[in-house]
């Protein structure tokens, strides 16, 4: 078994596409800016995040047509230099609402939300600094 991706169900596909591609700087697989599906990958590593149009999935699973309440996911991205990355993404329109700050003695984090309210945690692993 292999984890292929984490998929987020979104209502405003184009806005979320812009956030993951242009603000966070992840690489889109196909360039399907209007959806209904797109996979994004970081420049290194094999993990991926995908966006799926919620209305399309609601045609298959009716329960997905219900109104979404509360936080249902936390996307975690590791970066080498948290301060520099936060500066880059805020210049591109992101709003960091927590951090950069220590989370443990081995990790610093910052938190933001995508346009649908999904939490995004940025991690800098201090042990990799040497």
C-alpha cells in the first residue's frame, strides 16, 4: 500500500488553486485551474496535496453536499527556512496567523489557512540544521 495524496474537498476551486500554486508555490500537475481536480507537489519529496471540487464529489457521495463546519484537515509542509518562506508567502498574499514560533525543541512552526479555511502548518525541522 502507498499513500498517493491527501485530497481536500473545496467549494471555490479556482481560488484554492491560486493559493496552493501561486501563494504556497507548490507545483501543479496539469494546470487545471478551474478543476474539478488538481494535484500539487512540493519541489522535493513524494507527498502530494490534491484539490477536488466538492460539488462534483457530492454527486457521488450525497453527504458531501452538507454545509462544512469546523476544521476538518491540517495540511503540513516542511520548509528549510521558515522565516524566509513566511516572508515570501506573505508577499504573495498569505496571512500567517501564528508564528513563526517554536513548537518543540526540535521544530518551529507557522500556521495559516487556505481560502476554504483548511489549516496549513509550515514546519522547520531544527535537527536538520545540524
